[in-house]
């Protein structure tokens, strides 16, 4: 109190009103400005936003008035939807506008003193506030403390550009999966009639024990599962799901799907270049990525590799923040997160949830699953859905959950974390929980082993009671509230229902970005000492075994033919077993990025296949430089470069076969097995081991790239001397070149079709 009084006295001494009075005055002015902005044309709205630009340091005051407007405008919080249309718009826009404090001329000197600390603040979506625009502003709040005392970290000061507000409603959502049996198929219910809603500015937590359907519900709400077995209604601003929403939804998966060899800065920069709209320049997109790095507190590790199982990198909390940054960089209207705190310590988990709270206060709608939060985390959620065996046990304000369960006779007998109490109930565990009278009567009347355990009801009975209690007391009321249409402008509704996809870059830009990303990610594998040693040691052994061999004599040609055949086999075998891992290893990343419409599949496929070529062709050059001159092959520039081109053609054809096998099976074990059998068959039919092949199986050799490569190498080295080597006829070589070129494109086209037909989790 003394500190507060002293602050007020200081304010009065310099001619300023008390901070609480100023907050109320500015909040009222902000409401009027927002209402005028929605009635004015776009140009006028830009003028209002520019005129109301303020400092980032008044984050506490901004959040307080934003929450006050959210409480007044949200249907879920006010309990009614009889307000005017603009009332609901104000809440989502309130956190996006800034306070104009320039008229407080008497406080100019004090405001200038505070501008130094504000010059380093970053907007939530990536735009900085120039220091000259905030030079005469000062945050006014008695409790404006930049330190998060609970998390023990400095809270970022967020701003935001206007975000399209999206109100999410879902009624009687059901989901079934078909389990194929030996004799008949069986349907299993995963979700049973889930109903709820979440508005901009709110954080909805989905809680429940393992296997209760949390992740399934999150995928349904995020549009990641679109199947005929889905029932019920899911609307976004009273409109069904459309492909346009992919550019307005951020989805953070439970597993951190990131490229391990890219740095934090590179990861976010490539995401910005691919996902941000075309209206922004490349420099603006890169600046947005840098701003997000500072907002999320990643500036210390921005040049550190992400890391993985075999690569040291950033910590688990930093990796999770990078995943969140990948999604919030597009300024999404809806943000979905699947267990973002799993595997993190309590302090890091609190920091993540506090970040989600700040994101929601910036006008976003946040939905997250949470497994077992601490009490501090639990009290930061606005709304809560408690699931048990796919059924809804509670939906409402998180702060009222304990009151509701106490009203139905379930309350803890000892002091415990509310989240632990709710999870115990969802599991049917009623130890240290008071029993409602209905269950006590049932225990006394029915003492069968099926219904009771040691004088207590079984988990199935407890679950049945909780589901019935919610349906009779709360469910009907919530469904009636969701039946009222949202008083939103038709223009906002039409934006959500737009069927067009919004690509962030042109096809060529997508290809170039993915091409360079692929080279940066895989250069570590291609130029590892293990691989270089493997190629060099093989080349040296071959050079020593065929040291300065003679190709002019018949016996010498026969020996050199064995060397040429081994070269054809080695550079057919090596690329196949490298390429089969390409798509299976990147399947999770492909599913994630395609579900978010980051790029076209054709751009990704072409970039993925061509980015490997420069890396694949460097080691063969080193190999041939060693083998060619040590073995004493035809010492002339023409034959040397023709041999090089022949090996290159073989590598590209073999790589296409590996890509086709990997993309078709999408399973590394199956792909490796099939590739082994195929390569062995092609080697045996390559023309070196067997010259006279039975007619009914002779067609196999024409499918073998080893056969065509071997014949071309014989043509290059001995075509001017003889017409046959070891019984194999040497012709002009055009047939072999045509066959290899056909394999290069044919195998890749098959791989592309396999990816196109692959069922992505996004339903795209």
C-alpha cells in the first residue's frame, strides 16, 4: 500500500492522473477506436492503427484492459449473446491496438527516460516499434513488473498486428475407428459426443488420462483428420472447415519434428520464407524470423544446431519453443498444441504455458492438450475439457471445475493439486475422495465384485456416474448456448469459408528455398569422414589390385572388364541404399509441412531429388580420379570424361530406383529388403557373370542399370579395338543411353505418384 501510494503521489507530483484512472480512460477510448475502425474503410483503419501505435513496455496495462474487454465481449464469459455485433469484435482487436499516450505532455521528460528500455521490444508477429515513435511514451501501471516471479524469467513484451478472430465451436463430436479382424471388422468408439467452445483471448486445456482421446479431439478440431467416421459439428465463426484455414491455424505436434542439422535461426527463417504471405519481401520475412527468436528468448542459441538422437543441439525447452515459433511466426488465429510440456521440468513447463497465455491475450485462440500439469499451470488455463474413455466429464471455466465436482459430491479429502484430483476422477480412482450419496447407496445395496472393490465402487461405475452427472446438469445448458449464432460481420465469416489456398511463395521460390534447405541439412551426412573414408579406401584397394593393367592384350582386357563391371555395380548399389531412406525418414516432416500448406508437393519432390545431385556427384569424381589413373585405364581426356558421364548417369538412374522403392513402401525395413533383392538381381543380369540367358527371363537384363552401364564403359574403352569383350557385343551405345535416361525419369515419376497417393494425416 505504501508503495502504491508513493507511486500515485509521484504521478500527481508531475501532473499525471493515477494509473488506474488512466487505464480505464484509455480502455474506453480504445473501444471507441476499434468500433470506428470496423465501420471505416481499410485506409481509415490503417490510419487509426498508425495513430494509436504505442510502446511495447506497457504490456501489463495492455493485457489488463485486453482481458477486461475479452470478459465483456466473449459469449462464453458473459453468459449471453445479446450484445451488439461490434462487442465481440472488440475483444479480439483490443489486444491488437496500442495505447496513445502522446497527449500526456506534462510527462514528456519521464516518458523519454523510459523509451530506452522500450526500443528493444519486439512485436508478437515480428515488427519492431521504431524508437522515434515511442520516444514520448511511458508505461503507466502500478503493477507493471517485467519479471515473471513464478517462472523466474523475464516476460516478453508482446504486441500484435490485427488478427482475424476465430470462434471455435464443436457440438456432439464423435469419432470411430474400424479395427480389421480375422473374420469381421469391429468399430471402436474413440470420442462420444464432445461439446465445447473457445473464443479469441482464451486458452482451452484438454485434460484426461492416457487413451482418453485428447490428441484425437485436438486433431479433429485442427482439421488434421477428415474422415467419414467423424460425426458432429465443428465450426469456425459458424462456418465449416475450409482449406483457407490452413494458413490461419498453427499446429504444434507432440513430437518435435525438426531438421537436426539446421540452426534455430535457419529453421525459423525457412519457415518464414515459405509460410508468410507473398505481400512481404524477403527482407521483411527474415526480419520477422529474427523478431520471433527474440520474443521466445532464443537469441542465445540462434546459431546452435537443433540436434537430435546422434547430434548435440539445443535443450528440450528450447526445442519446444522453436516448434512454437514455427507456428506463431504466421500470426495464426488458432493455435493447437499437443502436450507442449511433456518431458520438461516444472519451471520450463511454466514458461511455455505462460507464453501460451501471452499469445492468447494477443487475440489468438489457443487449444492445448495437457497430461499432468502442476497447480500453477492449471490456474493459468481459462477453460477446461476433462475427458474419460472418450466421454466428456466436464467443460467450463477451469477455475470452476473444483466447485462443479464438489456440487456432485466429489471433493478431495486432503489438500492436493486440482489437476491430480481431476485425473484421479477420470481414471475412476476415488482414494482420498469423498463419495457422493448416490454411489454410497449403490455400494450398500450392491456388494457384488463386479460393481465394488473393497467397499468402493469400481472405476467403471465411477465413470458412468460422472458422465451421467454432466449430461443431466450441464450438457443441455452448454448446447443451448452454442446454438446462438455469433454476431459477426458477414465479411469475417466469408474469409473463413474461402476455399482458396494461400501459398506464401510462388512455385519457383518454393523450389529454391527447399533446394538450399536440403543441401544445408544433408551436407553433413554426405561429407562425413565415414563416407569419404569408405569411398577412398575402396578406390585405393581397386587401384592396387588393378595397378597399371594392360588394356591392349586380350587377357588384360578381360581383367579390366572385371574392374569396369565392379565400378558399374558399386555406383549402382551405393546410391540405391542412400536414396531409399530419403522419404521414409522425412515422412513426419512431410506430413507436418504439407498439412500446413507450406509448399506444393511437386516443388518439394523436385527440390528433394535435385538437391542430392551435387552432393551425390562429388564423391564419384574423387573415386574415379584415384581408380582411373592407378589402374592405367585409357589415358585420354575423351574416354575419361565419357567414363565420368556414364557413371553419373548410372548414379542418377540408381538413385531414382531407391526413391521409388522408398516412396512406395514408406517403411525402411521393407524398402531395404526389396532393394537388396532388386540390386542383386540387376547385378547377376548385368552381363558379366552370365552371357547366355534363357529367353523367358532375358528381359530382366534390359531393366538392369548395371547391364547398360557396363556396356557403355566397354564401348568407351574398347570400342576402337574390338566389337566384343568376354562374349558381350559392343554396339554404338545409343540404346544403353536411352534406357538409362528412361530409368532416370521413369523411376522418379513412379516415386512422385506414390507420394501423391500417400494418405497424409492432414487429409490434403
